[in-house]
């Protein structure tokens, strides 16, 4: 139940981040400030991400962008300057 809520919250945050990324592309930005996609309802952390990296990660619905200090990731895919790219355990 809690895991489902966390996944729903992460998907909602992903939708918001996708809208932000769309606006950033229209402004021809290379980097964008996004919300942490950890799925915690109380998380308001933000991360600055290379837009091309976000596009790559968001193409897979099972991968997320997290603030590097937010939580221990189930499966760390990459650690960048200030954020981590993760895929949660099934």
C-alpha cells in the first residue's frame, strides 16, 4: 500500500518535471531545475539536471531523478553532480 502511494507520487512528480522540461526545451536551456522524484509526499528537494540526461531517464518509466542526499536508492544507475539516477527494486 505505502509502496503504491510512493510510486503514484513519483509518477505525479515525473509529470510535473516533464512539463518543466518541455518549457526548458522551448527556452533552449541545457540544464533544468526539477523536483526530486523520490515519491515522498513531503519531499520538496530540487535538483539541477542536464536536460538531455532527464530525457534519457524519463524515457524509462521505471527510472527516476532523485536528490543525491534524499534516500538510499534501490538500484543506483548513475550519480551525477548533486543528483542520482535510480531504478527502484520491483
